[in-house]
């Protein structure tokens, strides 16, 4: 049986989210030192757009798999929960990206 493309897409999407979090933290460190990091900001924006597209793809793949009965309803619910967590993480990353002066501890605790 061929591996399910949903999980490989999900894994790569999680990696992108992790990379965004690291880049935001890196940018914030530069800014605390009084330095600007325009290249990092551009990279973060591109990664956030990529994350948004991957989440949309995951939603589409999940909807298609459930509607064609390729997966059980229980598995569909499980994947939907994973997807909901990713959407929440995306919102938090976007908020921390826009709120440049936010305390890292506040952002970190909200991600937990």
C-alpha cells in the first residue's frame, strides 16, 4: 500500500511552522540589539504564505479522502484535529510576526 500523501504534506507543513518560529525568534533577537533584519522579514513572509498554502492543501486532501471514503470517519476526525492544531499554530505565528515587540515568553507559552 502506497504511503498516504496527507501525512508527508502534514510533516513538511509542521517543519515549515517550526522554521517560521525559529526565524521570528532570530529576527526578534536582532531587533532587541537594535539591528534590523529585512532579509529575515522577507523570508518569514514567504514561509508564512507557504504555510497557508500547505494548510489549504491539507484541508482539500482531507475533505477529498473523507468524501470518497478513502479513510474512516474516525481517522478523518483525527486528521481534522491535527489540522486544527496547525491552523492555531499558524495564527499564533502570524500574531507573533506582526507583534514585533511581543515578549517571547508570552508567545512561547501560548504555543504550548
